[in-house]
């Protein structure tokens, strides 16, 4: 799935002053590839250790985009990873959930949504 069907949603979010990002997990089948994809797509810092704790730290540190009241991250193409590595996908979902809850508690405005749709 591409982000094209989501373009109107992302445009509306940006118009409201929020930052947006897309994490396309298409083709990801293991934790190493997941972490590499996160590092590139989310423009994570050099110190990102490619482990769950480091991902959690990066997500909670970044929160909203610089100069914006928050950020919406859309995760696409996740189904293949969820099927190939269900335990790791469960941990990833928990990291996402914890980061969103942390942001809500602090008012830093991070929301992460999993896009549904057909797999490529």
C-alpha cells in the first residue's frame, strides 16, 4: 500500500499545523529490517541503537515535529512483518502504544496509526 490514499488525511493534518510521517514496512520480515526501516523513514539520530529501548527513546524524544504542536505517524505495509515475526510485531505495537501514551501525558502530540489495506 502506498500513502497516496492517505494523501487527503495527511494534507488535513498538515493544514492543522501538525507534522506527519509515514513508516512503510512493506517487505520487512525481521527485526533488523524493521529497525533499519525505522531509522531511515523516521530520520532517527545516529545514536539510535536499533533495539526496542532505543526506538522507544527516539519516539518519545521526537514527539511532535520541530515547530509543530504534534505529529501523526502512519504505519503502512505492516501486515507482512506481523505475519513473519509476530512476537517482534507485538513488541513494536507496544512500543508505539507506550510512545503515544507518553506523548499524551506530556501534551507533546504524537499519534501513530496502522493503515489497513491490501498488501502488495
